[in-house]
C-alpha cells in the first residue's frame, strides 16, 4: 500500500498552467471568432490552426460541428439554450487554456452579453475577440449549408441575421472584413497580431 506521507514534496502541488506552457514552449490563449453564419469564421479558424501547427504550436479548434454533435447535442437554439451552449464552450476552452493550448473558438455567439459571459469565464487577458465581418447579403449569397434558405422559408426559427439579432463587437481584438479581403490576407493579419502573444518573448 502506498504510504502518502512518504511522497516527495515536489508531488504535493498540482501542475499549473505555467508548467504546461513551459513544456510546450508557448503561451495559452483563447481566440474567439464571432460573426454571422457564412462570414468565414470556420474557414479562417481552420487556416489559422494550420499556420500555427506549421510553427510548432499546439492548438484546439472548437466550432459548431464538433460541439453541437457532442457535448452540446442536447441543446436547441432558444435564447436559453444559446446561452448554455456558449457557457459550456467557454468552460471547455478554459480547460484547454489551463493546459497551455491556443484554443480557437468559432461561433456566431450573437449577443454581447453571451460573449461577455465567455470573456468572464475565460478571463479578460486571455480572451481575444475577433469580429469576422461580412454583410448579411454576402453571407446569405454564400449560404454554404443552405441555412439562410431554410430560414427564409420559415424552416428555421430565430436564425441570426434573419429573425434574430446579431450585435457586433464594440472593441474587438481584431476585425476581419471577409467581403473585402481574401482568406490569405485575413489569416496573415490574425497570425501577425496573435503570434507575439503566444510565443515566449
């Protein structure tokens, strides 16, 4: 039987975020991409993750596809469920942050109150809000998943941008206009702003 009193003192403390960041050679941050459906959030997030990977940085990518099909598969799209959806996502992102990872979150998260809830859970210094901005008509023209078409037909209720509001960030870490700039330019801008915050100085 293991005698607890004989454990070396070094094992008495739980490994902290700094220990894990030192091991990984990076600093953890949560990058929160918000914007209308079809604005380009997930495309930018995936491209940024690839860029960071190529630089030897460890990331976690959270978006509607892997969250709604798993941990949040019991939630709908009512205001209460949307709030709970973001709360759970923020809690997961915080766990990744505490492990020293760069967590890239890509969610409509339509209201400032919902995003501020995530900011509060994650922490002001670690929460980097990125506004992926494209006009509704551009997003609707893209309509990769056919969601706008369904919303216009009344098949989806409370769809952000159609019959539910989107509140743009007032002071984001960065704003990316995907109607005026291509993917490469957006990723270059975001990478340039982020890299100094996630690599040791």
